[in-house]
C-alpha cells in the first residue's frame, strides 16, 4: 500500500512538472556531456546555476562595459560533414535563423561590425546537435492513455517527453582584437508539448534558438549592471 502511495505521489509530481513546462515550445534539459564542447576547452566550463546554461565560463577579470561593438560570426554546424543532403538543409536553416535571432537581439545594445576594432567583442555560436519532433509519437503520447503513461515515465526518467525535438548549442565570446576568452556557455534544450511542434517538426529547435538569443542579450545586460535587462 505504501509503495502504491509513493508511486502515486511521484506521478502527481511529474504531472505537475509537465503542466508547468510541457506546454511550452522548449525548456532546458536536465543534463548534457560537457565533453560535447567544441569551441572551448571543456575543463574551463563549470556547471551553471538557476537560469543559467548547463555549463558556463566567465573570465574573472571581465569588464564588459568597455565593449560597445560586436562581431557575430556565421553560425557553425558541428555535424555538417556527417549529415545527408536533407539533414544538412534543415541544420543550415536552423543556423541561418540563429544568426538572424542573435543579430536582432544584440543590435539593440551593440553596434554590429564586421572587422576587429578596439572595444569589440566577437561572438561565435555553434549548433552541436539537433533533432526534429516526431508528430505521430508526439500526438499518441499526448492524447492516448497508454501513451500519456509512457510519456510520464520517460519524462520522469530522462527529463524529455516523447516525440519532441531537441537541440544542443555552444556560444563563445572573445575580445575581437586579442582573442582573449571572455565567456562561454554550453546548453541543451528539449521541446515541450506545444501543438506547433506537431505541424513544424523543427519548431522546438527553432524556439530554443530564439530563447538563447534573448538569453545572451539578458546575460550581457546583467553583466553590465543594466537596470532594464529583459529576462527571456
């Protein structure tokens, strides 16, 4: 009897979590392997706290207020050589969108330039891995009793629901003149049960890219000590 009560309570907690985060387009995954870092030495990265990337690095002597200009490099697709033509097309669309989102957000606070100058940071963004949602599995795990039960079990065990998309990415910020590392972040986001993820199989991944662009702007604003920083 006690075991049944414990299981029931556990399911209630999982259902509650799904109600809070499951309907959104994306939310942070529980974990990822820090060794997936491609832009910086993984040993530099430390586990992030609440509202931070899963792993991050900030230079201890960073004075971001001295920077007013920003170079944003074309987004890197880490797995490019491993992809077939259709996959490469989908990844490149994500990369193109990521660049647009970053420019849209960061040009509000920085002058976007193309060549290194004093007072300029360089931002590099890499898509490490991505996966589309699976519409049939997504629907079955959302409306069918047995599918909902399996979805709860999977979410409880892995932190990812059934049939949703996901994406992992890394960002690196350096002094554009010296190349000194100023900051880096490694993160992974998984899809929620937003209905748009059924129609557009890359919706979850794209929404994560939009979130990261806003988060980068927010983090830079907070680092400057801004009073009007907008949390994504």
